[in-house]
């Protein structure tokens, strides 16, 4: 399939102040979009002006939530190159999500090619300051104008993007996490491993209540026993316990994070023992109290590494690493961002240049 480029002369003014980009509010000039129709397959692949598009109020995505998405970034490296980090892994995970939601698979190579073309066209939108990037949001939705519970027969796949600021504009500040006792995010056999809107919709009320209690984010427990920790809002969870890197195993209930995998790879390379296993909330509280847990942090594309200073569990609050950023969390952050911005050698082969 050919990708058609529809040039527009109605280009937006790019933000001048790169210290104040925020996150998710500015969108670039162009988007990629392609369509699927049952019996015809994928068709009409276009790079065209980023703007509102027509969609039926009856579309499947609005009623039955048939939607999957991804999040990744393009970076301006110190030598001026433009880089993508493990982009193929995002499309692979997206197809995995699509399969769970009974959506037709798309050609990952083709989506990757479309992304490269879009980033090339939009390269002037990539901000320059360290820590800033062009956030990329692939999205895939059911489009049928039909009310009824079944998989759609028409779909749209699109990629939109926009510049985002440094996540830690004011330095890496440890967060306070509420270990969630009442609500759960996903259960065995559910769609916790898929990156789909419903998982996030289910999480919102817990986030609101966590904020009311002075916490920044929620750490989910397993739905069956409420005994094992799973992941944070948009991050995987990691602990340094007795010098080992410990992280909840991929049990189908959590998102297989690309940052999670990258941090585990870097840790192994540093000679640190990595354990992917069940981590009970009792272990988290006990080891934080005893000091056996020297660090806790979340991992994800947006923040890269986000240190945890405190956990709140019911009436109890425990402090980790004296409420400060841990040494290893800082090292993982420096190595990952160093690779992404081309400051250190990419010995794992994660970077591709546009
Ligand atoms: C629920 C959830 N878990 C984990 C992650 C981290 O995944 P990644 O490292 O691929 O960004 C994300 C972010 O995409 C997320 O939304």
C-alpha cells in the first residue's frame, strides 16, 4: 500500500518557549491515518493535516470501547540526529492489544514505515531542550455505525504527535503512592496486558480518591486476593530489595512495559540480579520498614523512571530511601535518557535514526 502525502500550507506556529510545553496539549501539523474494511482489508493510507475527522455517533469505539493505543517518543539527539526508541516493540504490543479486543491485526512493518515518514515530515516539531521530545500516539478504533455488541467491521488506525516538555522540569521528585485496597484494575483473563482505554477509564476514580488523600498515584493489587502488587497508573513497579531488582511478573494483568524491559536489561548488564515474581504487599511494607528495600520506582515512557518516596496502605505510611531519589533509579534514568538522546553508546540496539 502506498502512503499518500497531502501537503497543507496551513501550518501552525510552533511553540517558542520549550521550557513550558507541558504534556499532551499541543499537536503537530500532520497525522497518519489508514482504514480497514472487512472484505477489503487495509486501504487509504494518508499523511494529511492533523484535524478533526468525521465519525458516526454510533461508532463502536464510543459504545463498546473497541480501542487500543500506544505511546512512544522521538528524540533530538545531541549530534542533531532524530531517534526513535524501540518503536517496533510498540507496534508489536499494539497488535497484541488489538488481538485481545478482536480487532484485525495490522502490518507492523507498514505502521513503522508510516511512523518514520511522519516523523521525518514533522521533525521541526521535535523540541531541542534535554528531556523534551515529540510524543507519538498511535491509536486504533472501531468505526462501525452500528449499535450492537460485536466486533466492528470498519476501523481507523492513526498516528498523531506533539511536542512535550521535560517530565522533571523541577528535578526528579519522589512521589507518594497509595496502595489501592478497594478498586482493582484488571483480573486474570481480563485485558490488563492490553493498552486499551477501558483499563484507564476503570482507574480514574481511584486516582481521584488517591489525590484527595494527598497521594500522587495508585499502586494496584491483584483482583483475586488483594495481596500482590501489580503496577502504577501508567508505570510498571520496581523495587531494590537486598540489592536485587524485583518486579511483578507479567501475569496477564499488567502492561508489559518497554521501559520495564529496558531497565531489566540494563540492570542485568550491570551485574544486578533481576527477579520477575509475585511481590506481596506485606513484603513491600516489611522491607520498606526494615530497610531491606533500598529503593522503589516506577518505569514508563513518559517519566522514564519515577522514584517512590512513600507508600500509603490503609492507615499506614512507610518511607522508602528516606523519601529521596535512590542511587540505582538515578543510574537507570541517566543510562536510558543517555541512550535516547545519543549521549552514551546504544549497545543494546534500541535506537533507530530517522
Ligand atoms: C498501565 C501502564 N503500565 C505500564 C506502562 C509503561 O509502559 P512503557 O514503559 O512501555 O511506556 C504504561 C505506559 O505506557 C501504562 O500505561
